[in-house]
C-alpha cells in the first residue's frame, strides 16, 4: 500500500486539521467494496432455491456488520496500528477512540478502500473473503434476528415493541443513529448503529441481554 494511503487509513479526523486527510473518504469507498466482495463470494456458493435476495441480504449484512468489522480489525492488529499513528502528545482520551466499534469498523473499511485503489478489485475481493471468512460462516450457520426474537418473547405477554430514533450524529457518509426500544410507552433498552435498522437490532439485542443475559446466541445482528 502506498505511504500516502497508509497514512490516511490510520489518521482519525480529530488528529488532523483537514478532515480530508482522515480515513473517512476511504471508509466510504471501502464500505461498498466490502459489500460487493462478500456478495461476489456468496453468490456462486449459495443455490437460488434456498437463498433468495432477501436471505442473501441478511447474511451479507450480518457478515459485514459493525461487530463483524470490529472483530476483523482486532484480528489484524488495527488498534495497535492506530495507537502508533497518533500524533505525539495526543491525550489518552483522544487515543481511546481506537477501542470503539465505530472507529475500528470505519478503519477496516478504509483499509479495504485503500487496497482497492492500490491493488484493484480482484486482489482486494479475495483478501476480504479470506479476512471475513469466519464472519461469513457464522452468518451462514447461525443467522440472528434480534428484533424478531425480542418480539416473540414479548408476544407471550401480549406486548409489542416499538423503535424510536432518539439521536442522529455525524456527517451523511458516517452517520450514527441511536434508537430506543419502547414497550408500553417505556424505554426498555437503547442501541446504536450506522443505520436505523442496525441501531434497532442493537437495541433489541440489549433488551434481550437485560431480560436473559445467557439466552441469546453470541452473533452479530442482521440488517432487518
């Protein structure tokens, strides 16, 4: 990877005077490359009779979700690389951002975007399929829909869950949503994500955790 792209990949927006020098644009590009790479990997493997477009969408969303990207970032040592790239004298609180799911997911997307620019789609796609192999298999073998699981649990008591967006933050290409899960007018959990659907899944997961911490499977949420 060229030095200028490497430097940009590991530059957080708070570490530079110009936002264009940070990983944000590369993450925007890498997000699309990641989705296409996983799609291209899955499509020929899965039969059309069993895996329609809706099911493929759910599998892909789980495989490239925030938790999945964070897991890959940690496996590749991204947190350590980010810390080493922090400017001298950066306060501890500013370097703590490297621990957050949002940052790690964005940086792994930026890595993918940079690889696409320097190596092309074919090589990058193959590397993505290898790096995300565990997340892809997990999505295939243990797909999870926390919203459905929560609603099924609540339905036993005649209750229904509603989701309300409580906050939106960040620029359009790096937006984060906060969503509250509401039952009977009361908030039972709050979640966040880079889309409303992912935030709703996170809120449902947290509600299930609060009700029965040991009962849910430890996998990433799907997109619906």
